[in-house]
């Protein structure tokens, strides 16, 4: 049985809107277990709505989306194929059996640059339809070097296509509060970070290690299965598991950063598809974006940033021995 | 300048004279290895610590342009700590002064990690990770012709080896090379002048250059070793 799950994942200009049920990977709940939401058939075709946006024609939109699709398809450790099917007059919303990407007027979402909605088979986790809209309330640009004051459309398209493929939000980023109650990004380690870079920035046209690990986990190619490893463990506080802790694996050899969350009341976590090698683990509460950008349920953010006492090795083709990291309340 | 050159010349002459005297005395008084015989050495070696690199976890900064400035999440400085390990060396003497040697060491060095630059956490030293480390080497040992008495003889040595390091979980192996040069002395407690079953003590200092193995900057690293071994000729 198929049903339209209330899954909407958005990229925000600043925080303030919710995107429920999202973490590293989007999921559907089956018999109490969360299964990955993925496309079971490829290539994944998409249509471009022929409506223009604020400063961008539909042809320019198509170009930006196709460049972003090519970026995801180029990840060598994953098997992702996205295919442009044509232009359409249909809006980028609703249920019509087509994946439609386009501009929509959403003045009510005054902090949402774009969002992705899904139709998912709640028995298998198969995604059957996904639409992406970009909010015409914002001025976009497709200039090769970016345009001051305008949001780079290719960067937002790359983020939303990540959602379309089944990725949730990454928490690898640092932000600060602004006077208007929103957040400003200080640094970001993933295209899938929920808060966009400043208007005019184009750095989010390039996937980061966290994005690549995530897509390789959802659609693993032979290289991802044989040549990568995982780290498993548990985060505890006062002997109890911590739900919703963010763990970042940092490789001192390569400099890459890949993160994931504890997703059970016991505080268990898995960071998969890592290049083999030793990693420093940093555990932090989710406090650089609103928790509901990642979780639909309450999480524990009352603990201090903590490092694992030792490095943990992600072995080639396997997983580490489980490590327990004990955190202290703030 | 003239005076300085004169002093060098005089010093050189004295050294040359001493070497001639020592060489002459070596055959009569200094102990020596037995030709074409095997010497087994066993004891302890102290491997000095050394840095294996500083690495920064960087996020992309929030700026315009294709290469905005980065944001540092943390800085990790890693180093091997000093470790004491057992050492076994087997030598085969080609002459009374020259021997080829093969050695093996097994130890548990620790990688310590210093964390700094984290805006949300104080600078701290993490206990780090304990490794299993194997070092197999081979080299040449030359007994210097200096007369230091009937029991003591200095030597110099140089060689190269194979390094194998296993991370704490024993799930990842890293390999490298080790090159060394150094010197020391043997002190014969028994024999040393042609008798059977010579035995004694040996002290040695080396400067090592390590290439590859666990290193976060992939640089050649220098570190010292000091060893004390008991030896017996068979």
C-alpha cells in the first residue's frame, strides 16, 4: 500500500520552519522500524516546470538543475542516475506520478528557499514521486561566479536533489544567532546542512565528504561496499543512552568530516561509508540549527561537546568495534 | 684566520696519530668478535617519541566567490609517545670488526592527541590510541679500531628496516620503512679474545628516520632510540 507521507525537506535562508522526520537519510516507519527511503528504479526522471522565477528563466532553471543532477550522478562510489525528461506546464507540487521541479509562489514561507515533498511506499520505503519547488519570494541567480544579493540556484538545487534522492539534513556546520532571531552560517561541512550560505555564495555547488558518504550509503556502488568502512558506537550520559546526539568523524589523515546522529533511545550510532583509516570522534548537541530540522521527536541536547578518548578505525569493508562515549550534562 | 687554520691542522695531526696508535693497539688488547660466528643479542630498547602531524578540521566559510575563507572546527596535534620494548638482534661476524645484523622489536606505542581551537570545548589532551608495532631491520655493525681496554670496544652501525603498525582495534595495518645510524659499545664480561662462548653487554644509541607508517602529514620523521642488550656468541 502506498501513501503520501508528510515528508517535506527544505533548505532555509535562516531557521524557523520545520522539516520533520529527516536525519542523515530520510525514512519510512515499517512495523516500528525505520527503513531508508530510496528510489528502487533508476534512472530517476524529472520534469522542469516552465514557469520563470525571480531573476531566472525556466531554461536557466533547467540548466542549474541539470548541473546539480550531474554533480550527484558523478559520485563514483554511488550508483545514482538522474535524467531530464522534458519541460512541463504542471506545477512542482501535488500528486501526478511525475517528479516535477519548478518555481512556486510561497510568500508564507518567508525563510524557505526551496523544499522537496515525497510519495513513499510505506511498506518498502520506495520513493515513487518527489517534487521540488523553489520559492519565488527570493531572488535567485545562475551566474557562473554567483551574484551578490541573489541566492545561487544551482546550490539550492543540489541540496534539494539530495533530499529527492533520500538524504536528510546534515548537522556539520556552525552558526550564530542573528538579531532577527534567525541564524547565520559561520561554516558548513555539507551541502545538506539545513541553512543556506549567504546570498551570492557558490561554495555549495560542490559536494562534501559528508554528502558523498550519505549518498554512497543509500546507493552504494561496488567501490563503496568494498573500499569503505564504518564506525559504530553508543553515546551515554549518566549511564543512559543519548538520543539525537551528533557525532562527527574527523580524519586527521585526509581532513574529511562525516557525521551522523544517535537514532535510538539507547544512544546507538553508525557512521557508514568512510574511507578506511583512523578517525577522531567529536560528539556535540544539535544546537547549530533547530532540532526539528533533523528530528520529528524530542532529542537530548543537554550535554557538553565531548571527544572520544581514542581514535577509532574505520576498517576497509567492515565496521569498527563499538565504542562508548560518555558525555556530561552542561 | 691563519691561527685558526693552524689549530685545525694540529688537531688533525693529533687525531691521526691517535688513530694509528689505536689501530696498532687494537690487534693486541681490544676485545673483538669471533670471525664467522653468530652473536645473539637480547634486551630492551627505548624508542623516543615524535610528532606525526597537525591537522585542522575545516568547514567552508560563509563567503562569496569560489574559494571563501574556511572556518576551523578543531585542530588535532598527534604524537607518538616514548615506549620501551624488547629487542632481539642476531649478528653474523664477517671479520673480527664487521658483522651483519638482523633485529626485531615488538612494542605498544601510544598515539596521544592534543585538541585545540574548538570554540565549544576547552583545549585538551586525549589519552589516544595504543598500537601494536613490529620493526624488522637489517644492517652493518663495524667495530671501531679504538683501544678502550681489554673489555670494551666501540662500534658504529647503520641499516634499514620494515615497520608494521596495527591500530588498537586490530582492523587496520599501516606499514613503512625505518632507516637508522648510530653507535655504541660492547663490554665483554667473558671472552673477547678468541675464547668460546663470549658474552657481555651492549649499549647503543641510534638516530632513526621513519617513512610512512602512521603519519598524518606523510613526512619523514626523526626519533632517537637507546638500547641495552645482553649478548652471547655461539
